[in-house]
């Protein structure tokens, strides 16, 4: 088994990487089946430096937050109205891993009552 040892005899200055070099190394690390630590080692950098370059070069653009106007009105008349004429499916996945599925035509007040019950319910830990 052969080990490679590098002996540093003088103080090296910090290396400057051009944007093209950084992009090339980051692109190599994003290839299918590429191992980031191996790509970093081949480039002569620490893997944490590679991950920092990934963050900088692959940064997501932030989408501005937008609010939609809402108008609150009084309760409709007591006549039940189905949410959909043909019926559909409402699926709710809970943070605790539970799932609720409602199929067929559902009255709007039934869905409102379910949502209220879920909002007021205690969270399991």
C-alpha cells in the first residue's frame, strides 16, 4: 500500500480560483455518479470549499412574496351546497404522517368543520 505525503517547506499564499475554474469543478461534482469528496480531492481543494462554491454558484433566486386580496363575507344561507357537482377527492396529509381522504360530493360546511377540527386538534409528538 503506497501513501502519498506532501511536505510543505514554505508558506503558500491563498490560491485564487477564477469563476470558470469554480464552475468547471462544481459541474464535475454535479455529474451523475460523481462523488463530491473525490472531485474536490482531484482539484486539490477541501470538500467544504466545494460545497461552498455549490451554494454560491447554484444559488436559488428568491421569488418575491405576493399576497392575494381576500374579501370576508357573511355566512351563506343554511342551504347546503356541494363543493363539486360530480364529486371529487380531497386529500389532506398531516405533519404527523396521517392522511385523510374525502371522496364524492361534500358540503362546504363539512369541509370547513373538518379543517377547523384539524386546526384545533392537538399535535402528537
